[in-house]
């Protein structure tokens, strides 16, 4: 098995994405960032996050219009 962790905590996800911890928790809560729950722990699958980012590259954010 690969030595990389299969999941990230929400705080690790926030650091990886360059967003605040609060925003990351809000995005997990709304389902924008997929997560799994193990007891009280909320974890973000690394592969799911990577796929989400790959798909997002093709989308032009609405707020970027000039």
C-alpha cells in the first residue's frame, strides 16, 4: 500500500487548498467537499479531493468575470 495517507483531516484539507479551516468545515457540511465520518472524526478522502480539483480546473468561476 502507498505510504501516503488515504484521508485528510478537515484542517489538513484546508491547508492543502489554501482556505480557512472554517470555510473547509462549511464546505464539508454543505457537501461541496466530500467527506466520510468515522465516529466523531470527519475525514476527506485524498483521491476524491484530487478528482474534485481536477474537475474544477475546467470550470470558470462566475466571480472571475471582468
